[in-house]
């Protein structure tokens, strides 16, 4: 198993360049909500072609770009898991990324867990 993970990471490293930035949001500090977006990443570090996202809130969370008052939905994060997202249209460096909760298990909010995003070029 460890050998397969190592081979995968070597292949990933030869295909994409890591942006050197991992953003982590703690829902215990900043609650996600079904009524408003929250800023997860104020400015993406690089032009992003691939993202690795983990979310442990237990809720369906959508990733959006732009200002929180006029965000455009991009995709949903995995529920209590991690996934790679190969983007057909790259996210430009300097883009604000936001989170919106689709179904909050705690009175329409995500109050526990973490969301992390890794950026690759």
C-alpha cells in the first residue's frame, strides 16, 4: 500500500507543480453557513489546474470563487473525505475562494471539523 502511495506521489509531482500553499479553515473558529459564503482562501497562490480538498465537517460544502457577496459555485467538497479536482478551466492566481454549506447538520451551519485546500500548477 505504501509503495502505491509513493508511486502515485512521484507521478503527481512529475505532472504538476505544487503551489507551496495549503489553506486550512477550522469550522470551530469560522462557522460555515447555509445563508452566506465564508472566505476560505483570500487569494490563491498560483494559477491552479489541480486541487486537493479535504473536508471533515460532515456536511455538504460547496466551493465558490469571487467575493462572498457574489460568489460563483465551482463544485462540492467531498463529505467527510478528501479528493483531487482536475480543473478544466484553471483558477487564476489571486482568486478568492469561498465555502457555502448546502446542508448544515448543526442548525444550518458547519461548526466542527476542518477544510483544507492544496493548490497545484
